[in-house]
């Protein structure tokens, strides 16, 4: 069995609220380093949330993506 698992920046899982909360947290704490972990089962939408976050900070050189 082959299941296609592709992340998306389009919010088809209604996780925009999660992404917006993380964006707000990061922007309201500019003087403190922040590490955020995203956890969930396979196919839960972790990569999609990260894509949304990446889009929100695409032009911000203060954000380090690993």
C-alpha cells in the first residue's frame, strides 16, 4: 500500500490558528530565543503547519530554519 503524504501551505486541516499562535509567540518575544517542537502522528499535519510558519517568516532573517 502506498499513501501519498505531501505537506502543503494551504490550510486544508484548519491548522491556521495553530500557526498564527506560534507566529504571535515568536513576534512578541523578539529578545528571547525560542525553540518550538511540533509533535503528532504520521499524517497529522505537522509539516503543513511548518510550511505555514515558514511562509509567515520567509522574509525575516532573524528566524533560523533547521
